[in-house]
C-alpha cells in the first residue's frame, strides 16, 4: 500500500527545526520544558528555591522558525518571553545515567518558551494543568540547531534576550540548577526519550510581557541566535 493510502486524512506535516549552515532539518518528536531551572527566575516568580525543577510539554508543531512571526495568542493579556537553551536528542532511552546523557545529544539551539502568564498562573492557583498557559500555538520559537560536533557541550556562556534592541533577559548557562546531563537523566526516569525529542532547559531572570510589534532577538554564546517578531492576533 502506498505510504499515505492507509490514512483516512492526509497526515499532518512533520514538525522540524533547521540545522544551521545546511539545507537539512531536524524532525521534532516531542518538546519537553524544564520549569524553574535558574535561581534568579525562581526568585522573581516567588517560588521555593529548594524545590527540584520539574517538566512540562509543548506540542511539536508549536515550533516557530528563525525569522518567523508569532501571532499574538488568544485569551491572554500577559504573554511573556522566556529565552532558553534548547537541546535536541539524536537518541534516547529510559533511566539514562548522567554519565551517558551527552551521548544522546544531536545539537543545541536558542529558543523561547512563550507563556500566557496570566493563564498559567490562573491554572496553577486552582491546581489545574498548565497547557493553556504554556502549550499554545506558536509557543516554541526555535533558532537553527548547531550539531554538538561543532559546539561541544556548553556548560557556560551568556544567554540573552533583547526586545526592540533593549536587553530584557541576561544570564549564564552556568547558573542552571540542573545541568543538561542531569536534566536528560531525570526526564528519562519519567518517560522514555527518543531521537527527535527536544528539551527547553529553563530561563534566566528578566521574563516580561511582549506585545504585537515587538522584535525579540535572542542569543546563546557559542550556540547561535534567534529573531522572531510578535504579530497581531491570527484572524
Ligand atoms: Mn520556561
């Protein structure tokens, strides 16, 4: 049978992230995000500094490419930017030891965990899930991936977000509470990780509202850049 003939509708397109300097792309299976992984962001959100970081997810098709436009999402009056180092996996497994975790990494990029903060907090306050605040359409802009073969495995380096040319978020990868191998290892205790999985590794302080017309420019030293524009709401 022809590949698509067994589907009752056309299969949805494969979500993907560009690979820097090539015409190839990285196919995305799942997007996981780490909550509260930089101490200054935990302080600005008024959360417990001693609680371990935790995970939530976004749909794979929330990816927005470098140079893209994010339609201002529905229902919110307080969308925030959270610049994050993105890790893309070329392999996975369950209960991956910290010492083996870097072997699973294809490469790195810079991304934004866009958040409908008002809706996230409303859900949190009534102990409901975070999806409506975190997992909305176009909520995961991600710049081109650089293979770890080129970048190595970064453990320090500036992570910055500018809005309309002004620095809003500035931190260093060395401020992560859980480093990348620890994050991969811990997540692999909760779910089986596989090639195509992507992890957004938490944000430094300085999260703030972003509105239609804003140009967001992000950079992780040694990894790359990402520029996106916030546009008017989708019609
Ligand atoms: Mn985040």
